[in-house]
């Protein structure tokens, strides 16, 4: 029987952090390992062009994200791994979707508004980004999408696009569903009211940070004025965030962690948390270094992925073109 399709991507704009890992990559690996899905994971390199960048550095960033995907445990024997820009059908389908998406829908996108407020130049690509994202998923008829909370609205738009497309041209696509971890929104360590993000480097724990840097950053993480560890995301977001990180990496329930630190000071909790993160990232970092040295292998994985993904994308694009009346 045909397995349900899982699709997700990561944008190569800087180094990955534990938010990317706990919010998405961890689930992407779990879905792969469950053996119940046909998984497609890609580097969203076309998306990365929507922000200002140095072209000399972009190729390295793209390669590094491919390495990180492999080091996180996405296995080319079990999942299809590729670069978005190697499959032009993504952009072709996005064009068709552009014609059925209203400007108003895109104007409501929070991430777009946030990027503008951070000072990004509002190019058309940045505005249109969620339509390309819908095409990324639907070009493989993706049904499940492991993502973090910040991508929820974009996925909603993909579902809207499916409804409009099917309504106008006949049932072609299924509405994709998000798959979320318990750590859907890891917050910045120094600004716990903001999500951990590549654009706020001080509050980020990068997957490649050394043990010393991790210890330093966790030690400096903002807490609150209560005297002991407690879980209350509304009233105590900073500590709730640290507990979520602890629990997600250790696999222990939050309640169990809270009760263990009863009567103890934040210093102790933070120092243990740092060790939990250090040892959880160790296998990733080891593999990352190995893949980094093996450029040929990584490129061959991406070529293989392209070979597997492209015929599927071609078929779905041909079907969509026929549906909309192109000959
Ligand atoms: P990107 O590259 O910004 O992030 C990759 C994944 O990491 C998740 N994430 C987080 N999860 C929890 N806490 C955080 N602080 C945090 N920060 C990031 C993101 O939600 C994402 O799942 N638009 C996407 C890339 C993309 C895509 C797609 C995803 C392009 N096409 C199609 C799925 C399907 C993005 O910019 O992710």
C-alpha cells in the first residue's frame, strides 16, 4: 500500500539552532524512523534568496544545511533529501498557485510583517514566499508537514490554496496537516518573549556550539524572580522555556524535572540543563564534522534525492497544468 507523504524544508539562512532541531528536525527523524511514511526533506534554497545575502557565502550555507539534515539523522536510504532549486517544478506550481491567491491573504502573513519590521526590503519574493511553500508541499502531494509553530499560518495558507484549487479545477490535492512536537516554539534565551531565531544570535543555542559556549549561554539565560523552578508558560515564560528544552532533550516529563529541583537554586538547574544539551548535541556534532569532510558524499546524496523527487514533481505539475487548462 502507498505510504502517506511527509514533506518539509529548512531555509539556509545561517546556522541551525535547537529551535529548528526540537521544533522540526527531531520529528522529521521520528517520522522517517516510524517507517509509515514516504518522507521528502529539502533545503529551501530558493526561499533563502528573499533576504539580503552575500552570494559568495550562500553556496556554503546551502551545503552546511544539507550536512546538518544528514547529521541530525535524516537518512538518505530512508528519506529523499534534495535541494529545492534543483527541482524547478516547485516554482512552476507556485506560479499557478499565485494566480489563485489573493494579495490580501499574503498581506496577513505574520512572518512577512515581522520581516518588514526587522527592516527587510519587501521584495516580491518575500511577499510571495508562502505560496512557494505551498507548492513545495503539494508538488509531492504532501499530506503531513513536520514544522514549528511559526510556520502554522503558512500551512493554513497552503490548505486555503488547496480548497480554492480543488473548488475551481476539480479535486487534485489534499489539505496538508502540520505535525508538531511538544517544543513547537522554543524561545530566545535572552529575550524569552521572542522565539529563538537566527536573527537573534545572542539568545540562540546553535547545534554547532561547543560545550563551553553552551554552558556560558545557558548560565546567562534569563530566568525570573521566583525562588525555585516551576512550570507556568503564561506567568513564567523564561523558566518554562528552559524546562521545555530540558524535557525535549532528556525525554523526561516536565513534572518530574520540576519535582527534582524542588528547593534547589536556579544555578543548579541551569548547570544540569547545560550538560543535558551538551550530551544531546554530541552525536550530532560528531556526525556533522564527518559529513563536512565528505563533500562528495553529501553532493551525491543531493543528486540521488533529485533523481527520486523530480519524476514525482513532473507528474504532479503535469496533472495541475492539465487541470487549469494548459495544453
Ligand atoms: P526555517 O528554516 O525558518 O525553520 C526550519 C524549521 O524550524 C522550525 N523552527 C522552530 N521550531 C520551534 N522553535 C523555534 N524557535 C523555531 N524556529 C524555527 C520552523 O518552524 C521550521 O519548521 N518556511 C520554512 C521552510 C520551508 C518549508 C517548506 C517548511 C520552505 N518550504 C515547505 C515546510 C514545508 C522556514 O523558513 O523554516
